C-alpha cells in the first residue's frame, strides 16, 4: 500500500528496493469491472449500470497507471508468488527487476 512514496525516496537519492505481497490494484480487478461481474471489488449496482461501470473503469485505469508510475521507481522488487510477479511486471513495467 505504500508504492506512492517510492518517488520521494528517489528524489533524495535512495536506492529503492521493496517487497510486494499483493498489489494495491490488479489486472484481475480491472477485468472484473470491465466484464461487469459483481464481486468483492465491483458492487452489483455498478455491474448493472453501463455508466457506473465506465466511470469505475476510468478510475481504476487511472489509479493503475499512477500505481505503475510510482512503482517504476523501484530498482529491486521482491514478490511472494508468480501471480504477484505477473501483475507487478505488467503494472510497474519493470520486467527483470522482480524476484520471487
């Protein structure tokens, strides 16, 4: 949940390493909203409404982009699983820096 502070450490010249157990937002979460499936992250009232779904997708995609920008400041990344690694590699665009 603290990826958004990584740019601050970069500004002061720190080498940035981090551990991610579960991404703050995942591609699966975005896909559930896009598919209009009611779930833990997508209330049935949102799933039933095309307008609410569109608004939520805009929010999620913006949040994922910002999360990716912040995470891209990490130089070394440790994760707990191949699932997390796949999402972090895609969101943070740091293939090769992520280790399980």
